[in-house]
């Protein structure tokens, strides 16, 4: 097991959510507490704490796990201790969901989550040959909503039919809920629906996506670069849609990391006098 500390603070956990190495987050509040809250920590899956001995052995041992209960007391600490005894680098969310809320950190709107992704893996479908918005939306889904989500890419006329046939959520096509709204992209719509548009870093990424996807390079100086990189990746990927999003996710991981940690950094070549 790694030497991970027993507790992780809300802000530290938020900095790890949205990355390729994010931990699995398990909400182990008692059911009535979970149901009473309007939001869910992004990517968190609820588990019935009273039956933890039944589901603990099935958890993966190759990735970190963070346990979140109401206050970070007995429920999450008991289960974290069991996991650590089995070699899982488990941690407890310090202060629990209460501390997360008091820190003003984002939560996914529970009503939207239950409507679009009531269980994991959730299933989504859109047009094939993704370039910008149809890479950004799956990235948002897997990084902030459901890491196990399945994304299907099909011919445009078949998106709604296939969605109806198999119960998938259609996105980025005309006439569906998750699509463009005026000058705003499907990525913007998804942020709004899931209650994540208030995060300044995701909002900055959204502005870049909107500028790149709608040829509004005046919206953000990074938009033209995203447009060029996305079309270049598409040319390299050809008809391999899932290869495209695998490459594209690295770009959006980098944009989010830049916004969070490096947006004020500047580079030049300060020539010095001899």
C-alpha cells in the first residue's frame, strides 16, 4: 500500500478529481442522509455502509479509494481501516460531506444525476467522428460524473433511434436536451445541467471549448489552439473514435491542470547583455 495519509482534505480531493489518476470516491453516508442532500461529490458512488463487509472485498486494490460520510467519523473511518488492512490505499474525506459543503466545493446535482446516470456504467450516444464538443463532453462525463461511462459513436441519423432502443443518453445532436443552446455548446449545457458551471476552472475550459467549436476565437486566446490540435488529432485518428477521445482526454486534462495550476505562468526568452 502507498504511504497515503489517513485523511484527505476537501480541497486536496477536489484537486485530484478531474484527473486521470483520480481516486474512486465512495459515499458511505446512511441512506437517509444521502437522500436528504441535493448534491453528490463528483464521481462519488453511494454504498450501503451497514453491509460494507459484503462489498469491501470486491473493490479494486490498484487505485486509491476515498470514503466520505457525513462528518468523516465512524462510518468512513471503519471502512477505510478495513480497506487499508487489505492493502488498499484508502483515505477518509476529512470532515466528510459537511466539510465539503462548507468549503463551497462543487457537487453534481442529484436530480440530474438520477435522471441521466442513475447507475454505473451509464450509457451515452452521439455522432461519430468527434473533434471538439464530442470529445469535451465525454471527458466531462468520465472525469466528473461517471468514470465507468460507456460512450457510443454512430452515424448522425441513428443517434436518437439507438438512444431509444437501448436507453442511452443522446448528446450533441439537434432536438435533444444535451445539445447546443444558442451560442453555447453541448459542453456548456452539460455543465449547467449537472450543476458544475460555477467552478471557475471548468468555466474557463468551457469558454475555450465554445470558442474552438464555434470559431469564436475572440472568446479565449487558447480557443484557436484547441481547434488546431483537435482537428490534427482527428486527422491522425481517422475513423477510430475511441482512439480520438483517448488522445483528446489528455488535451482536456492539460487544459484543466493549466487553469488550476499554471494559468498565470508566462514564458519568454530574456536575452541578457554580454
